[in-house]
């Protein structure tokens, strides 16, 4: 359809409007031209200077990680300043020239210098504005040289960062734990709102890992103005470069201070008591509460080696050490309990009424089951043994009888009831449950039914039984306190910046084990006689000159069968072939409040290698907690 032409009258009516449109456009262009003239001609020099200082950087202020104290407030883990030399690639015009200047200042090898240059060149996009750490924790001499020459080192700055310091080196290392640099997988899992970034350190072991959320803190930041070379400019420029009302600084929030349950004096005594022993573990736990007062695993390691990222050489040294120093033997090592397990067998036998306390069993030095002969550790035999004397003399034949009468179901029932074969729940990573064999477990593992002889082996702590030192300490504590199975714990509380408690852990009763009072009393009497009556397997290791008694049980766990070699002098047996030595002690007998368990790997005999360590630790505890010192001291 044809469109009719507009009339001359309509066109003449539109002309006044067109003039106004042109007028408004002309005015707009005039304003724009004037503004351009003002910026380029009148204020050109001013903005030229600002253009050279047109970088506003958000510089992090690292949070200080929480301090770790012992139960009396003594510092175990602190922080110290680390001076790190960093490079921001965006501000580097000539990476090769910069690295050449830094190489002698930072004492870098040729390979290190080359790698640094490659990192600077490889940075692309926004990554160019992310600082690269050239060297961590430089000394004061190096720091002074760098600061003097900062004006000629484009893109270089010094970052002051708090670094973990483990005051006493290897002291309680497996309990305190280590740090490690966070990896990309963890960053993805934690998410962008977690507060972590590439290069941050995160708890890897022990308390450092378990209580990471309390220890971490929150980083702060500061907005700073730099020139095109990355050099910080006067703060007065921030007013011109940073929009009014924009926060320019946020102070970091330090991590919480943790007060642990362990006692430094007791831990030091445990470390010293181990002496030259190469490997083993010790746990001291409060009988009534489950508080861990000492926690030792040997050989140990120095957590300071991990504080800023462990070197490949040191990591290889730890990983290739046959004794595995990084392994937590106290809660993560499973050992044959040997005769320390006889406590469980005694409680089971008396509780299940398969034997009465006064019942006597004759020990001729062996026990015959079908065609098999099971030997007692005393070849000539112990004669007639009741419950108390069976424990006191650690008579194998007495416990063989109990094992056969109880069978695997009742033996495992009481082992589980006293916390063996299950995780204790201690809030430390890497704990193991150990092994308490049952009929079903035995059939699955050994592909054959349980035999009566297996019950005999289990009853004296051999066979397939494996427990941790922590489990042993808690099992003895449970019997001593009358059947209260407590959850072991290592943190008393967390403190805020003002020193007030912001988080607290309290004793946790997991369950009440149905140990009758008469059973508990008989077993405790036997354990007391082990230490305090002639003929007891630890009689010669008792603490003299005190008005309290220690109850306990020795154990010697066979590592492998040695035949006649076992009869030789201990020094003649290869160290790796020697038996493990164990002892668990509880004190004071009148009102037990501490249980201490020890395994000395390849120590030979519980009475000679392990018992003295426990006695020394208990003696120290009684001095610390009750003010009781031996008269001879």
C-alpha cells in the first residue's frame, strides 16, 4: 500500500523541534570538549602523575595462628615472624634482570633462579597480580640488603608472616601435630568462602588438624597504592585513588588459644624415662575423667620441619626411616598386649562365674589340651593359684584354664566392654581400633573355625589380639574406677583474645561396664600384689619410700618364635627379634586417679624395660598432683 506524502504544513511544524535537538546536542558536545580540555590541558600534569600510581592493591595481613598451652598455661606452640621475599609479576618489566639481581641476595642456586624466572614469565592475566614467594624466612642480613635495594628491585616486596614455632622441638610431637601447605583438592572441597587460599598452611596431624577451625583465625587486609613498579606510595594518595567510604583496612582476627590437658612436667618425665629406648609409646590418663596427661610416641620428629613446608630431603629422611618416626604409636600402633591382657581375662572369668576368687588351679608348669602342650612362663610351675595369686605371679596356666572355660564369645565380650577392639574416640587423627578376634573374624581371616587352643592364646594376650597403648591405659582406668568407660580427650578449653573461655570440653562417660564391686576388688588386689608383694612380677620395680601403692601388670609380647635363642642373654638377640615389653600401672591404689601404659618395642621384658618407666612417671604425677615425694628424695 502506498504511503501518502506529508504535507508542507506538517513539515513546517517539525522544523522548530529540530532546532531544539541540534541546540541540545551542540551544548552536550561543548561540555564534553571543555571537560577534555580541562583534563588534558589544565589538569594533565596532575593526572599524568596519578597514572604512574594507578595500582590499588589489596594486601593481606595474615592472621596469627592460635597459641597452644599445656594445662597450666605454659606455652608449647607459639608463632614467630617470618620475612618472606615476594615478587608481583605485573610490576616486573625485565624478569631476567630482576632474577639476576636477586640470585646473590637470596643465595639461590642456578636451578632455583631459573625456576623463579620461569614462574614470573609464566604468570598471565590476573595471575600476574598474585605475588610469587621467592624465598621464605630470610635472615636479618638478607632482609636488610633487600630493603636497602627495594627501589631498584621492581615488583619486589617483603611480607611479614607469622610462622609456627614448636618451642620444645620433638616434645609431644604426635599429640601437637604438624602443618602442611593446603592443596588444590582441599581448596576446592572447602570452597571460596572458607578463608583459605593457595599457599596457606593447614593442620595435618594431631591437635593442629583436629582443632584447625579454632586455631586458624581470619586474615585481614589493607588497601595500598603503588606505582607502576609495585612500590608503595604515600598514604595521602589513597584518598584520591580509593573511593570515599571504601574500607581501607581490616585487622586480622587471631586464632583461639588452646589449653590442653597434658602436663609439661609429666610429659618431660616420660620423655626422660624412655632414655635410650629406640621405639615405643606411653599414655598417662586420668582414671576418673579420661583427660590425657602425657602422650608419647618414639621415635619422634620435629614439627618445626613442617612449619613452612617440609623439604624433599627431610621428607625422604622421615619416610625411609625403618622405625617410622611419623607413626603415632600411642593411639595408632597396634601391639600384642601379652600378659597385660590377663586383666581382661580375670574380669571376664570372675564376672561370668566360671571361677570364684578362692578357687585354686594347679600349675605344674604346663597345660595340656588334647595332644598340645601349652607352657607356663615358669617351667617349674607355680603350684596352686587362686585369682589374686594368678594375677600376682602372672601364671599362664591359671589363665589357660580361664580361657578354655570362657571361650571366644565371652572373652571378646569383655574385651569389647572394656574398650578394646574399638576406637576410643580420642579427638586425634590416625587412631586405630586394634583387633579382638571373634569366631566370625577368625573364620573370615583364617578360613577355618575357631579352635580351643585359640582361646588359650587369647587369654594370655597372644594369638590375634592387638591393642593400642591408649586402649590399655583406658581399660585399666575403667576397672580401677569401677566400670566407668570414659572418652579420652586432650583439650581443656579454648580462649578468646580477652582470655575468656569460648569453648570447653568436659568428661564424657561412654558407658557403664557391669563390673561387680567384688570382682573389681579382687582384680585390684592382684594388681597391687604384682608390685608390692614378693613374688610379684614387678616387685623389684616398686616405688620405695612413699605412703601410697601402685597397682599394675607386666607383659612380654612375643614378636617371633626364636627357639633356643630366647634363652640367650638379651644382648645376644638381634634387636628386631626381641620381645616387646609392656607395663600398665594405676595409682594410688587407695583412690586411683592416674593410669599409665607403656610399650617398649623390642625391650625384652615388661618388668625390666617397661615397668621402671611407668613407675617414674607415676612418681612424678604423685609429686605434681599430690605433693608426695619419696622420703629418700
